């Protein structure tokens, strides 16, 4: 259980960081918010991808949910910036 939580935090940090990298300009949000939005993006994207019928038949690393997580996290970062009126530079 604790390993799953730590893993989610690490993957969320990676996904959040990648999401910030793909967005143009600089986002004025903290690292904690980046990790939280990365975790949320990963969870939402994974759920959505599997609801749409994705099946990792070959095993191994699951690229589709990971890339979808980056996209969803990027959208969440943009939405967070708009909701808090923090402008991207």
C-alpha cells in the first residue's frame, strides 16, 4: 500500500514535469501543485484510456496511459492557471 502511494507520487511528479515541459512559456505554480496535478492527470487519463477499451496485451510499460496522463496533466495545469488567474510568461 505505501509502495503504491510512493510510486503514484513519483509517477505524478514525472508526468507533471513532462506536462509543464510541453506547455509553452513558464507556469507559475509550485512543485507540490505540479505533483498533485500530475497524479490527477495520470489517474484520470488511465481511467479514460481503459474505459475506451485499451488493453496492454504484450505487458511491459504502458505508453498509451502514460502519454495520455501527460496530456491530461497539461490540460489540468492550464485549467489551474486560468482558475487562479496566474498568467503564463
